[in-house]
């Protein structure tokens, strides 16, 4: 199903439209419950390996200077952001950027419940003279 407040919850893929002149650095917030989940953009993916109970929230930040996976979230209110913990992601994970234009984001999870959600946030990047 599609939910306007939570752009992507329960499906397998969605497309996002990224404005700007340069790829954007997304922040992904994941909410449990699920056993694990994988997010893929343009052939690169990251895999959250820590099982999440319903009500738990984690975040994968790809922005330079704040990069990394964490419990909590800066984009989902009420879940204080904790320290970066690379053990939350599979070793083969690659942090992704969102290219300019319409890009598909593919989401897959193991044992998701009705509260499992993915929130994607980014800021467009414009080149200036």
C-alpha cells in the first residue's frame, strides 16, 4: 500500500523524482518489524541485518560527514539518533546516491509485519557558477 505521510511502506518498489544538477545523498529510515531488509538503487544495495521489532527505528545516512547506519532517526520524530554502528549492515552493503531524474527504489524484507516502513529523504543538489 502507498501512504502519503510515509512515502513507501509494504511494497516492493517505488520511483522517486530527484530534482537538481547532481546526485542526491539520501537518508533512509527503516521501522520494524522485520527480520532483515535490502534497499537497491541503480544496482547498488545495502542490507540491514539487525532484526527490528515493531516500533523500533533505524537510519542509513549516505550524506558526507554523517554517513552510516544508526539506531534511531533524524527524520522520524520521537526516535533519538544514536552513534554510527556499521554492524547493523551486511558487509557487502554499499551506500547509494539518488541520480537526477526518476529512479526506482527497490525494497525487500524478510518477515515484515504491518508496521514495517521505509522513509526516504533527500535534498536536491544544484551546481552554481
